[in-house]
C-alpha cells in the first residue's frame, strides 16, 4: 500500500451527497446517484489493479460490477436516462472532482472505509426512494439496488477486517 497521507477524520459522505442532490430536480436525483455509481465502479476497478490488492481483485471487480448494475437498473426507470445523465454532468462539471477529492491522498484502507460508508448510505437512499416509489416495479428495482449496495459494503468490510491487526495476548 502506498505511503499516502493519513487523516484524522473521514469525509461526511452524507453531507456531500445531500449537497449534490440539492443541485438537481427531485425526479432526476436517482440518475445523479447512478452517475456516482458509475464513478464508484471505475474506482473499484482501479483498486483491483493495485498490486497490494491482488488477493482481493475478484472481490473488488465484483463490487465494480454491482455498481454498474445499480446504475443500469436505475437507467431503466427513465425513457431518456442517457440524455438526463449527460445534462446532469454538464450542469455539474465538478462531480468528478468532488468524487476524486473525497479519496485523494488517503491510504487505501481508509478509502475502503469511505466507500463502505458510501455503500451503506446508498442502500439507505435507495430504500427511502423505494418507500416513495410510484409502482411496485419501481420499488422492486430500488430495493434491489439497496441489496447490491449492502453486498458491496459487506465485501469492503471483509477486506478491512482482514487488514486489521489481530489482538495479541
């Protein structure tokens, strides 16, 4: 693992997401989150390529696949998802920078902690949206996304638990 800086405090992912969600109309917010899911998929794939993470490569690629699956499922809820996502990105060109800054310069395991926190937040967000869904099929898609988020959070937490030193007696 690289010798990046350590920080005493993890970023407040919920506050960052809330600020971003406030930038787009409520009906487009799931697609904004889908954009974030696609960015997370790229991050997972990047982590999977790190030499120090080769023993977890398959797990990280699985997490990336789940992120893309979430984004794809959300896209099915919109007849013009690609156009809306493009408009969101054009109207918020700093999304990629915000995403990078959350993780920049942090040790890899700390990045995993942040991402696991984000996955748990994502699951809660999809569940909240599901509670307000206009149809059973929409609700089922959103709840399925929550389950995928939880699965990735669990995988990251497994990696983190393996990396923690075991107590000595």
